[in-house]
C-alpha cells in the first residue's frame, strides 16, 4: 500500500463517485417532492417530476458505465490506495448507499399510497357504474309507462 500518494486513476474514480453522490442527492430531493405530490393526488406535476427523475437515472446509467471498469478490478485497485484515499472513497460509497436506501424507502411508501389511491378510485368507479346501471334499469321501466301494469281499471 502506498502512503500519501494518490494514483491518477483514483482522482478520476473519486470524481465519478462524487458525481454519483450528487445525482443521488438530487434524486433524494425529488423523492421528497414526489411524496408530497402523491399525497396531494396531483398527477400532472407528478408526471413532470417523474420525467426529471428519469433524466437523472439516465445520467446515473452513463456514469455507472464509467465506474464499471473500476468495479471489475476493485480488489487490486483498492489495495493500491493509501488509507486516507480509501477512507474518502468509502465515505462516498456509504453516502451513496444511504441516499439510495432512503430513496427506495420513499418510493415504496409512494407506491403503496398510489396503490391505495388506485383501489379507492376503482371502488368509486364501480359504485358509479352500479348506480348508473340501476338508474338505467329504473329509467327503462319508468319509460315503459303503464304497459307493464298487471292491474288495470276496467270500470271507466
């Protein structure tokens, strides 16, 4: 292990991990807004926010493509780093993981809330359809007038 000297590739890796952490922070911030929009049932701004999140996820995908070569040879690269650099990289990795865990937890809460809203809306639609069918059935009988009457007044 080299002490005090950081390889050039390590600087590039740290920069990539810092960019990754920044994107996850943006996703975390958007997830808080997303939760508010889900709670409010505000669909149009929610769709716009999801589009923003997708752009960030696309950026993460590209970034992960740049990080992948480091992952493939990680044990050997890690061993070449000094303790201070290892600690800095580990801190970035831990921050990203913590943000990811929080984002996933919020997303799961939002998924459950959206599912409950969907079920509630479906139940309301079913009631409307049942009511409409009943009204139609009642309306068709009323429109038929006296033709369905079983009893008629023949005295008059």
